[in-house]
């Protein structure tokens, strides 16, 4: 992509990585230089009867999935969507979410997966700022205020639909896809991060099928295709290793389930024999602690893969004892950085592993973007085949989080040792990580502040042995108002403000006065100490 990509309704996405670097990665074989649907269709031609998706409804092979994908793409096209459109997909994990995203790729459009579940505030923000012209939704009624989305042209759903919503269940003429520029955007990854609104990073076909796929290839050194059981949302950054990577890039099998119940997962492991299990540390620990059954069998498993939050050594020990398989820790983010311990092993000396140039090279920079020598801590910055094009509809983020040479500033602090291994030292900015979900305290505080009985609100993280952190709302109420209960506040945030349930505070600390620093700012450190003392591991 030699010039900025522009959507049909005028949204511009620029590539902040020098074109010479992109060409060099293709020349080295790090990127396939083909669009994602073309890669998927080739797997369907070569292995038509291979299982593509397994979910609670059963198994779907590549030939059947491809036929379904092209029919869905035809429905999108007949409704007025085309290449250079952005199409949101807000569906729970399952074959429908997979087929919808592949259909967007077949159309030549850009997929914008949005987290499914209660609450619509983030989804409305994403559709508005991305100027999405289409949306595939599980519950179209969630987007009732369509007047706030002037660019939205068509809404789709599977199953019976109300007026104004296009059904994707009815058969339609299949689309004949055409090739797409491999350097054009293919998928927008979403992360709340430390921003008050979710941030969106645009990834090209080459970045998904190249850099992100190379990360998975490094986890699988045995003959045969990968069979990946994903216990994370497909719409998440971690879940992006599902549809476009496991299926389109690698031609493997994607295994999904509609429950995180350990018994269900053990039954899935036994029945479907995945080669890799992808989950956050909390779920891995629950699987390790679940009582063993005589009929359980994880012999097909090659490794467990953990990401999104710190992997405790006690969890590693428990998983190794229960599964008798390697546990691979991944350091990665929506912004385009990845490093894992598949090659170097999980030991204190190995840190998070050695950066893979086929995925992303890593540098440690100081506050002036000068590279630091081994052993010196600074900000972790990354650039490589998986690097996103740029942030969507937010030039301020590009200016703040990308260097002039296209390197991504991760906001994480770390160091490289003398053997080139990356050691993560924590966040440079404040963020709350609850079981792998990144929560922006600023957004929750902003919404709490709209409650008529709340004078001040600050959200802090309370350590938790199971989830890593829990969100505590520290609230000073308007004098004379009745003390609010936690359930009242969370109901207000969800029902009246549309905040996603995963972002709701789980703990509440009432204060008559906020603690301040000498400079007059509210002291978050003191609040964290107070909240931790009050709610330790509740």
C-alpha cells in the first residue's frame, strides 16, 4: 500500500512503517504477500474435508465453511457493502462469528470485531469513530439509537430478524471474491488500554497472515496442522490468532466452546484433541485445579499458551503437574508487540523470551527515543512484520505511541539482557488487568461521575489471587445523600450508561475525604492501599 488507504466514506488509514521495510519482510518470506481470503480459499481447495471449525453445534469442514462464507459475502454485497468498507462483527464465539469475519475478508472489506456481551457503549463508540458502514450483530436491538451512527448503512443478523435488519440465514448467490492489496487493512484490533474510549489498531493482510501467523508457527514444531482450542474471545487481541491466523493463514482447526467451565473444557480436550490450548492464567489455573476424571485425556495436547496478564509460577507448576505439557508464556498487545518463551523456556533467567524478527523486533528506548544498551530499563518498543498500519481515527494516538520510524511505543517498561531476552518490568501508565481484560480506570471514573449522588470517584486495582486484579471504586458521595451500595452503582453504570459488564467495579470503598498528594492531586497510591486493606481477596 504505497498511499493512504481510504474507505468508501472517507476514513483514512495510513501506514506508519516505511514501505522499504514492508517490502523487505515480504522478500525475506516473513509475509506471504497475499490477502487473507485467498489464503483461506487455497486451504479449502487443498483440504476440503479437513475440519475448519468445531463448536457446540459440531464440526464444519473447509469446503462447507467456504461455501457459507461466499454466500454471506454475497448478502453483504447485495445490501450495498463493498471493498473499502468497514464492517463491524459483534457475535459470541462460534461458527457464525468465524464465517462473518471471513465473509468480510472475501468482500475485500475491513473487519472490526467488537467484544460481545452486555453493554453497548464501547460498540457504539467503535462504529461511530470507524465510520463503519455495516454491522453483523447477535442482537441488533442493542443499536437502537441508529441516529448516532450516520455512516451505518446495513445491519445483519443470523436467524429471524426484525424490519430493517438483513438476515444472513437465508441462502443467497455466492460472491466471487477478487484479490485485495496485501498491504491494505484487513482487521481492526480493539483494546481499551489506558484510554477513556477503546483504541483501534488497523492491521494489514500481510501483518495478520505474516507476523501474527509466524508467532503461532513458532509454537508448533510438529508435523500436521494446528488444532487450536481458544478460551478467549475471538474479538480480542489474543483471540485474533483464531479466524484469520489459525484458519486463513495456517489452514488449521479452530475449536471453540460457549463455556469456560473447567469440566466442559476437559471434555473438549478429551473429545477433540487440540494441539494447543490458548487461555489467560486464571482459566489455566482453574483447569489445573479441577478434579480429575478417569475418562479425561489430553494426550493430543502439545502445549498450553498463556497471555494477557502475568503468569504466576504457581500456576505454571500446577499446569505442568496436571497436563504434563509445556506452558508457554506470551507477552503481546493489540499495539503490535509479541515475545514468548516457546524457544527459551519459562525460567526466571529467560524473562519473556527472545524477540523473533519474523514477528516483531524489540528495542528498549529512553524518553527521547534513544536506544538503550542491554541491561538498561526503558520503554519497550516494537516494529516488525506484525506491526499495525496505524491507529484508526486517532492521530493523537499515532503521535504519542508511534515513533517517526514506525516503531510502536508499548507503554510497558522492560529491559533486554545480554543474551537478547526480554524482561518485562511493568506498565508505564496506569491500567487495571482483571483476568486478562484491560480496564481503563479513566472511563469508569468518568461514568461514575455522572451519578447524581457521586461527588468524586477514583478507581484502583486491588490484588486478587485468582484474577490478578479487581476494580475497586473509591467514592466520595455528595453530602447528605443516602449511602450507595455497590449493586446500585453497577446497575447504574450498566443500565443507564451502557458500560460493559466486564468493566464494572467489583469492590466499593466509601470515603468522606479523598487523600491528596503535596501537589494537590488525588493520591492513587494511598487509595490503593486503603482499598487493598479493606477488600483483600474478597
